[in-house]
C-alpha cells in the first residue's frame, strides 16, 4: 500500500504504521480469540471517536448524543440478523412462527411493515448509512439553521438520546425493550458465533476502520477541513466571508453520525446483541471521554483513546466494579486539567520533538543527504 507523503505528515505516518502494525499483526498474534473479540468491541467505539474528531475537534460541535447514531446503526444490523435467526424452522415452537421471539411474547401476530425490508442485506447496509445520516440531517438542519450551538446543542443531543432510549424500551413488542435484540446467529447463513468467524469479523472491522480513517484524513486536508477549523475559531468571520456555516456544521454532524452507525453495526455483529443500554446519555458521554482522552484534534489519538479507555474499563470493572464510574469521571477531569489535548498532545509535546531532533541529527551527519542518489543508481 503506497502512502502519499502529502496525505500524512511524518508524525501521522508514524501513527498510521504503528496502528496498522498493532491491529493487523501484533494483537491477532498475541491474543486469544476471546480477547481479540474484546478488542473488536473496543474498535466499534473508535468509529464514534473518529467521527467526533471531525464534528467536535475540527468543527467545534460538541455532541453528547452519539449513542443515538451508534444505536441506530446497531439496531439496523440487529434487525437483519434477528429476522434471519427467526425463520419458521427456528421458531416453530412459537404461537406465531416466523417472527422474532419478543414479538411473539408481546402477542404480535405478524411482522410489522417497517421490519419487512430488513430481510434484505443490501437494504440493511443502505439503512445503516442512510437512517442515521438522515436523522442527523434533520436534527442538524433544525438546530444549525437557527444558529443553535454550543452548550444548547449539546443539551439537545442529550435529550434526543434520552428520548430514543425511552422509545426503544417502551416499544418492547417492536424493539425487544430493555433486553434488546439477542440470539443473533448468522449472516446470510454464515454462523458468526464460532472462533474463526470472530477473527474474520475482527479483520473486516479493522479494514473498515482504516477506510474511515482515510475518509476523515481526506476531509481534514481539503478546503472543507480548513473551513471547519476556521469556523471553530471564528464562526462569524467565516460567515461574513460568504460561507454557509450551517451547511458545514450539518455536514460534519452527519459524517460523525455515519461513522458512529458503522461502529454500531459492527458492534451488533461482533457481540451478537444490541440493547438500549448503548444508546442513552451515559454511553454517549463515555464516547466523548474516549475522544477527549485520545485528543479531539487527532484522528489516531482518538482511536487510541477509545481502545485504552475501554481496556481500562474492562480491567478495572472486573476488579473494582463499583468504583469504575468514579475512575472514569476522575480520568475525564484529569484530562481536562492536566493535558487538555489528550494523549496526542502528550505525543506532540514530548515524543515528537525527540523524533524531530533524531532526524535532524542524522541529517547533520557527514554523508547524510536526503537528495543524494542511491549507490549504483544513475543520476537524473
């Protein structure tokens, strides 16, 4: 794979190579399938953190409701998987065979109309992208066209997360309620539960993550990315320059929603269930913490933040389950007070200068010349 040096600077190229080596080589070779599947779960949140880098880091739009889009993507995938697991043969003991078990428990006798298109995998994939994107478009248009932003927008997104959670729990017969959608078994007849399937899904997820990294980096380097940064710093000046600030905000918010939805869909595939506990206010705030810890201005920092915070959550919650939430809160406070730019800020302040000095010292050595031709190669 050829990486254009203009696409990544030296620090970003190092981050790309390290992340690729860790995810493609080191972790698969060093972890058992159970732990590798845990990493796959962590990476589903990396999609959300990546979207927040565009939305919050570059656009200055703090969304405390990204769990909504994570949940929408997850539920779209879960609906397809649940329908496949609810064939007439698998549900013949129900009073109404051929429908999901929670519908039968709630005395629903036929598959609802909005469920029927999810028999198609093609429709499901489109829905994973379009449903959260359109929902974000509606919210963004309603808010940003009226110049609602900052704290008010963050509170509104929190309210949306709470509303969707209540809706999912209340409509138990159509959504599975508080228990969510469980017993997800196959994808087009392919069993997703065995170990080898978990490994394949892990690599599929990593490839998708790097594709999203490429999209985010491309946006960041274009004129659009520069306008997002300018909009974050001086919104009125960008508006007076003739740009539609609302449209740029809507775009960034929709991209963050789509990235989160892809993560949610992969979560349903890797974990095998989807529930409203991943949609509400608390998981949405945790997603912001992942980004803050890694660095909201760094694509690779946010991904590392999602991985490391979730690893700490798993490790500490196993040993100190009652203290984990206090630890998470303390971590967020420490990030804000001690290193507001997150792990990427620490890298930029302490590690990157050493690397630059190393390269500078090598260039000063006799015989070192970047522009010199290789031995035996003809000069142009």
